[in-house]
């Protein structure tokens, strides 16, 4: 087993996958060695991304009213959480969100819609909205619209969608414990359809749902095998009214979150790793340290929960001596 974190970094940089034993050594590393662990993860991160941090901004384009039973989600059919519920936002609201993403210095605008999948009428509207954004500004667009057929994937690609988000969320073994209305295999099929249509993939995880170390390692290795362009790493925000929140004791803490991020960085040296939902809630005062393994964050909150404002995120990045990845200068009219 590699006991020295610098050796693990070397191993990662050479393109080799860590063994399960080595993955476990990272996850279960002594708390007092966190600085050494972060320093090794930063070596890998800096090799591929320097000190750049890319910002992303989410819009909840359609909220709640979902028939699925994802037990962590406040928008599911089995959730009693008090959240806003509304149908797909109109064209002006969606393009206004894109303008706010530009103002927030976000490099990518992530349009997320609740539901098992997106029907033809809503898909047409979303395609039109994406085209409108692309006409007005140079902004990368990611959509997250649930399960996707090959035809829907092609329509999104043709409308100008750059990237499709669909998270694995959990290990294959653990998946049926967090959702029964669709399967892990369904999710892999959607990812395959999105990739086949020519879109980049954004595919990540949620930690803190009662998974074991083995589940974390299985999921991390599955993501390495999948090689999405981007891995959003969520730490579960236990929203009152969701089944997971009521059945779980929180076993995350800031150091545990950092160790998970380091593991993902060692396994995926060249991929964008984004600290996503739960950054503020679980990392608390250690949030800035997440920038050592991760090279991307969301600003201005998540789907149904609030988060760090853009100015506070900019300040954190500057205080750490990192820099915001710039939005490419548009050649199109603004
Ligand atoms: S499909 Fe999406 S919106 Fe619906 S319950 Fe699952 S995570 Fe929530």
C-alpha cells in the first residue's frame, strides 16, 4: 500500500488508478495528516488546472411536481418538504438567468428541470431557450433534464447544449436504497445517449446518504471509468421532509468531505471536479481548503437551497491566491 501521499500523487499523475486499499487509505487517513493529503491532491490539481477555479450558476427551471422517489430530493413524490413548485419558466426568465450567470463570472449556466424526463413540448421550449441564449452571449450551457432518449439528446445538441448533467449519485449496490422508480442502469443509458449525441458529460455523486466506504470507492471508480468532463460532488443537505433526512444521522464532517474530494482528485487527475451542493453546510469554515483538490464551484445557491453569493465566492478565491477562470470573450452581440 502506498503510505506516502506524495507517492499517491505521483501514481495519480502517471495515469494509474489507485487500488481499493489505496483508496481506503485516503478516505481513512488520520485527521492530523489532512495538510499533507491536501498538499498531494493540490499537486495533481495544479498540474492540470493551475490555480484556476471555474464558476457555475444553476437555475431551477422547473421545480417540484416530480413523480420519481429519489429519497434525498426535496422535489420528489415522497418528499413533504416545503419548497416552491412551478412549471417550466418562460423564455425571459431563462435568459435573465443566463445574464445573471455572466454577471456572476460563471463560465457555465446549468439549466435544471425536475421530473423523470422531459416531454416533447417542454423539450422544444428548452431548445428554443438555449438558442436564444447562444444568440445573445457566449456562455457554455449544461442541461439536466432527467432521463434522455437518443432523439431528445440529438435535439439538445442541435440547439446548442454543450454539456448534459446526469449524476450516478450512488454506487450501483447502494442505488436501489435511495431510489426505486428508476435504476442505476437507466442512468448509465442516459449518459450513453447524451455522449452519443456529442454532448460533454457532467456526472457526479451525492455523499452523506448512509453509504459505506466501499460504496464511495465503487462510485469513485465508476466515475473514473466513465470519464465525464465534469464531476459535481454533492454532500447531502438533509432537507426536512425528505426520507433520507429523517432516517439518517449526519456522518459527514468538514475533514471527511475534504478526504472524499482528495480521493476523487487522485482518481480523476484531469477531470473538472466541482464542490456542489452542501459545500457551505458541511465544509463550513474549511470551504476554502476544498479548492486544493477541486477546481470548480457553484455560486448563488442550489436548486432548493441557498448558497454563497458570487462576491463572497470571488473573495474566497482571491484570498486563497487562486483565480477565476474567465468566460471567453464573445464575438457575438451582447
Ligand atoms: S428525478 Fe430529479 S427531480 Fe425527480 S425526485 Fe429524482 S432527483 Fe428529484
